[in-house]
C-alpha cells in the first residue's frame, strides 16, 4: 500500500472478533496519510464499522475485542489507557455516524449540543458562526434554538459534521454518512467533505458500501472482503483496472444512470436505422 510522500497519520494492522460470533477482521492492513481521503468499501457485514469502533477504542462496549496495532500519529491506540482514548475521541479523531437524527440528543437544542461537545474537551465560549458557515448552516440564533426534530436529515447531517470537526481533529471517520440521504443531498454532503479536506487538511476515512459514492471523493480506495483488505490503490486505478474479482463484482453492480441507458438505446437505434434501409417514420416514432 503506497502513501506517496505523506507520512502515515493512521496505520493499522487489525484482527477483531465478537463474543459468540468469532473472527470478523483477519489482519486488516490499512493506512491513511495526513490530508488524505481513503474510501473503505465492502458489502454489509464485511466489518467496516468494526474497524471504526476499533480505532475509537469502542469495540469492548460492543462485546468485541481486537488485537494488532493501530498507530495514530505514531502512538499505538491499542496500548492507550481509557483516559487517553477519551481525549483522542472527538478531539483528535472525529466521527460522523450513519443516522444523523438518531445520533443527536432529541432533548437538547442545537446550541446546547454544540456547547456540550465543546466543553467535553475545552473551556471558554466560542463563536459558532465560522464553524456553522464552514458546513453551510445558518448561524442565526433562531437556528441554534431548534431541536433536532426540526431539522431535515440533510441539515442534521451537516450539524453532525459540525460537531465532528468542532475541535479540528486530524482525522475524521465517516461511517456511511450519506446512506440515509436522497441522492442530491448525498452529493452535497460529499462536496462538503471534499471542501473540509481541502480547507483544513482534514484526513478522512470514508466508509461506504457504495463504491460509486467514493469515486468522486476519495484519493484512494481500500476494498474489504472476508475480514481483509483485498485491494487498495488510487481511486482512478481501481476503477480502471480492478484486479480482485470481488472489486470487479462491486464495480459491475454499480447501477447505470438512466441517461446512459437512453443514450445507448438512441445510439443503437440510430445504428440499426442506418443498416435498415426500409426504416419508416412509424418505426422511429414507436421507439
Ligand atoms: N456487537 C456485535 N456482536 C456480535 N456480532 C457483531 C456485532 N456487531 C457486528 N457484528 C457482526 O460482525 C460482522 C461485521 O459487522 P460490521 O457492523 O462491522 O459490518 P459493516 O461492514 O459495518 O456492515 P454494514 O454495512 O451493514 O454497516 C457482521 O457479521 C455483524 O453481524
Ligand atoms: Mg457498518
């Protein structure tokens, strides 16, 4: 796995299992360089969230355990004490989870959620305007007085991203952050991740079961299958020349946009028409 000239921010070699379930990850090897966006792709149940939980030190809470090494800025997180992990979680490594509305506290106004997340690691009272502007949310007091139930899923996801970058972490784990969103909102959130990466040099481990959604965002893609990374490389390279048959199947399963289908049909019809001297206007109009 190559990282170019950038030093590895995160470098893991990981095996994991759950009580009563057995082995889920078998020597997963994955690196994320500083400022890099890496897509971690695999079908449901392949162990993507298990990797995120392991990095955050949350696997024991889920009845799992892992071994190996998780080097973050040179420190092995698997050797870190609970107190140290509480400091790293949220402050140095942010998490954007899958279901935005479920992840927010329904009983707290948005301002109180920002204040609480801030106080978990720092003191003082920051001005929330620049943070909210950076995720394209309104900074008016009336917005911050709302409860999560007043937000659309897209706005809630932007708000969760604001919470995740509040302390300017070096690394963001985004675990299927767009799967609850419609396709237009999904594209907007992907744009937002791209702009946060460029503006702040934020490294992102972007977890998804959807290879198509990582194509526009990620610098590199790692494919997780049967507990191991079976293929990893530059996104364009993986799409152009997938070597592993599981990657080939994932790419083949990407739905074709209807325009492409219509264009292909139109081109095929045009070609067929040219080879059919007797093609009549009636035939054309029925297509
Ligand atoms: N707390 C748990 N206890 C036992 N088994 C679990 C637990 N959490 C996950 N698993 C199992 O571990 C495997 C990997 O789960 P994981 O949630 O990491 O997959 P995933 O790739 O994130 O899937 P999805 O795309 O559906 O989110 C699955 O077979 C799952 O059933
Ligand atoms: Mg998952």
